[in-house]
C-alpha cells in the first residue's frame, strides 16, 4: 500500500508543510470517565501507528504495530476501548481495540472509512464513509458491525464528532467559498445546518464537542497561511480564537474529559507537529510530546 498523507496531515503539508440542542446552555456536564491518558497517531520510522501518552507527557507507548496504517484514534466513553481507522492495500476500516492495544478487530469491511467517533453510550460509531459514489457521507455502524447506514446529506460530510447528548453530529461541510465550514446534523440525518461562519480564503475543520455539549473546538486554516484553534458555542455564537501562534499551524483539537483543557497538534516553524495542551481560557500552553515523529489527532 502506498502511504499518503492522511487528510488532516495533507492540510499541514500544503500550508507549510445539531440538530444541535436549541438550548444554548446545553446538557448537563458529562462525567470525566476516561483516565487512560491521551491517544494519538504518530508517523515515525516504523510507520503510522496509534500511541498513548500520560497527560504529563510521560509513559509514551505504541498500541499498534505494522503492517498496516493505524490513524485517527478515539476513546470510547468509558475509556475501555479505542476506535481508529486501519488501512491496508484493501482500504481503510473502522477498527476497535482494547485500551491496551489488545483484541484489535475491524467492524466495517475495508473501504475508505476514516475518522471514527463513538456515540456517548458506546453502542455505535459514526465515521467518514465513501460508499456513495462521488460523495463523502457520515456512516453509522453498531459496534458489533451490524446496522451500517449513511446519513443522506448533500455535498461532502467529513470528520464527524458525536455530541455528548447523543442527538447530533458535528462535521465538516462544503461552503459556497470553496472551503469547509463546521456544521451539525441530527443523528437521524435531519436539521443539517452550519455552525461556524467561515471567512473567505479559510476553511474550518476537525470539530470537537466539549464534554458539556455547550461548545465546539475546531481548527481554522487560512489559505497560504497557518491554522489556529477556535472555539464556538454549539449554537454558532461567541466564536473566539484560542491559539495565537504566528510561526506554525495548530490543528486537530480535542477536549480534556473535564472540559478545562484542549490538546492539539502544533507544527512549529513548519516542522513535524507535536502535541500541546492549552487551558480553555487561552492560558498555560505547554508542549506534551517531543521527538522526530509527526503526531496528530489526539483523543483525551
């Protein structure tokens, strides 16, 4: 299999190189269940694999090994399992393994299934599906591999993230300017609508719901420039830029289980991205990982 830059990494390579709840207050905060650290995918000398690291940057370990490509991990709500996209010559499948890397098994047949996200009750996984010709849609499958279906959304719907109340999916959608905008849709495929208002010559991507369901973090990429992490209310109000790094790109945000911090990938001065953590008020930025690997798509 010829390895290509996964889609989010391609953005870095080029640049450097709701049905939401109508109540703005959102649901009650979800409990902080996951305590197993941060998982992410790294492109290192042994290929693309899933890694885990403690929240203080210690105890880094690989959870997958070659052959094959393992990318885009997502913790299950109870922290016992990890879903990710596993690629071979036959394509990518939504794959699940235990938190220690054992019992790895595919739940979809190989296609181009990417960016899995768990439902809050752990019974289903939504993902980026290309089973419809000339389209990318959101697929949903039960964790035992049954019941696979696609939401009939117009245009392209990529990189979904399931809302904590279980009723909506945030995703990337095409916009009239030729870029992408953060959108949301009910899990029944109804009430699709834009959330962010994306400026011309920009694209919004990689949405991540806050644990309390009130806000969505995402990355905004400016054509010919860099990316920064933004936060917006789930109803589309109160957008703010969180990171202000002028000599690189900040991408693929994910919230801490308590909603107080965000982990993201930063590519300083166009070097290989590493993981960083920032408080949600914009203070306390710290580097989490070091080394020569390319690291993206963390899940906390």
